[in-house]
């Protein structure tokens, strides 16, 4: 399995930007897909964006055009980034890094993102 460490959350005003990072360690060469989910108070956890081992990306319609997922060269370090631009109050949530390894889900500790003036 893998251990996921997240960073980059915080408080930002509407229209602002943040970049989340998630670094995986452990069985990184078995990662099938890696990405971000978020959970707002009283709501279900939802997929935000993901990238497969082959580099194919998937971004939720609610953030398309504002959020971008990318990663470092997986041959050296497995770090995935979520660049979040033009943030809106409805983006406020705990953001969780996720990695699927041999069909098993691995989760980070969660990172709070608050968009407020």
C-alpha cells in the first residue's frame, strides 16, 4: 500500500488560488490512479480530479476550467498537484488525496480549504 501526505490547504478569498500537493510513498509503482476527493459539511465525498498511471486525467464538471491536476515524473517521485483557480465559496471542503493500489483505496489525512471573504 501507499502512504499519502498532503499539503497546501488554507483560507483564500473568492477568486483566489491554491495549490494542493500529495506525495505518495511505499508501493508507488503499483498506483493505478491518484487524485483528489472533497467533502463539504453535510455532503457526500465527491471526486474532484484524478490522473491514471498512464497520465489520463479526469476532472469533475463542477470544477472544470478552474482546477487542473498534474504530477511529477512518477519514475522519481510520485507527487500529484491540484491547482485550484478562481475559487468559489462552494469549493469550501476538506480535500482528501486518494490513491488506488491493486484496487484498494488509500487516503490522505485531509486538508481543509476554505473560500471566504
